[in-house]
C-alpha cells in the first residue's frame, strides 16, 4: 500500500536561512508526488508536483523539490526563507492505479524566526 | 475568484443533530473529494466523486453520506453527529480522477460536535 512519511513534525528556521522539508514515500512504481502548503485557517495550496521527466521541479513562491527514486524521497527546499513561509506543509503521493486515493503525510509545521 | 467554495465556515452541533456541508467548484473539474483533517493525522479521504453521477467511499466513510448534485456541487451529510466527527472538513476538486492532477482545496469547515 502507498504511504507517505514526513519525519519532522515541526521545524524552526531563521528568516533568510535555507530550508529542507523531508518526505519519504512507499510505492512500487513511479508515483505522482505533490507538496501542498496550508496557511492558518486556510485550505491547502499546491506548491509543486512531480510526475515524470526532470527530477528537480520548481514550484511557486521560490520552492523546489527533488525526486530521488533510490531514496524514495521528495524533499522540499527553499534557499532563503521569508517570514510569510510560516505554515503547515504536506507531502502527498498518488499513482495511476490508486485512482483517487492521494495519500497525504501528517504534515510539517514551519516556524520562521525574524 | 475561481476555485472551491465551502459553506459554512464554522458550525457547532449537538450530538445527534444532522447537517450538510456544501461544496461548489467553478473550474469545470470532473472529480470532487471530501477530506477531514485532524491533528497529527494529516488528511483522510471520506468520500469522492470521480465524475458526475458517481460516488465512492474513501478511507473513513462511516457516519457520512454524500451527494454529487451536479458537476459543480458535492455535498457531505452527517446524519447523526458524534463528538468523534469534530474536525476540519475540506472539499477539493481535480480535473480528472487519478493521474498527475493536483487538487484545488476549499478553505474548510470547522465543525465542533458537543
């Protein structure tokens, strides 16, 4: 069965510092991978997605993520964090034969220190 | 703004009461979904509708029913609310079932059952 693990429940970084949020998935074939961001009191917004091709994908708000098949990972990165990036981040995995079943990780809460 | 609209935003119910959560999208998406979000558990799929006229159970369907009223609207009904259904509910839509299509989420309904 498919699953997604986000090992870090909470991360704190200083504004201007780099960021990496970890995501590991379990799936036999090449999955579709997504990162979403949720600001307080809001719904989830799609940051970026990977489904084929170049393993380094660019998203909105200056985020990028790299698909590493050998490590079953899809980590989210940003070179310089802004205070407005404070939010909850969710990794999700889906695939053709899962139909509608997107599996979401439990989320990583990001705090940005001025 | 185009997107997914959920109503109401907040609701308090007494145990045993019923209510319907409304969801509408204006992006001409075929597929719609209902998720619940609980602390530390990420998002869990309640029901989904791959296309107009079809609905299917997700991971946690017990205690809920859904109706795909038309292509735009997908409602979630709690027939007899229980405290365990206290949660934040999100409606989402996507262009099609499965595949590399990301979801567009509504802003959520915060439901408390007392």
